[in-house]
C-alpha cells in the first residue's frame, strides 16, 4: 500500500521560513519524480517545484530563489524548504510522486500571516 505523508506546515509570519517533508512508503522511491503542488482557496492546484530521479529541479516562477526542493532517497523523503514567505504562498501543499503511477499525499496547510 502506497502512502505519502506530508508534514511541516503551519502558521508563519511574512518573511519567515518553513520546511515541508514528504515521506513515502510502499514504493521504490528513487524511481519516482517528486512534485510539490499547492492549492489556495478558490484557485486551481498549481505545480510549485519538481525534482527528478537524478536531482534535476524545476520551479514555478513565483517561488524561484525562495523555495528549494530536495530529496533523500535513503530516507524515502523529499523536502521543500520555503523562505521569504509571502501571504500569497498561503495554501494547502501537496506532495506528488510520479513514475509508472501517480500518488498523492493528503496535504499540509501553510498559512503566511501577521
């Protein structure tokens, strides 16, 4: 049974930082691409960052220079380090892994507010 568990969300002030984690079980993690998506209230889910099997990364323009995606295949875990957070980063953040199949976590809430 495949399971993705996100953690690390919470309430943070503008300019602050958070690190999200996504731990996978039930898959051979190092075969999968890892994506972080987010969905704000009333908006469509959008891709924020991706990391390939070899570590190549891609970022959505609004988070470039502020967010860093990484992975530790030995721990079956991916991370999203978020810095210089803005109120518009407020959303539910979802981990997604993709290879021959597509799996999603349940999401973790990130709220950026003073």
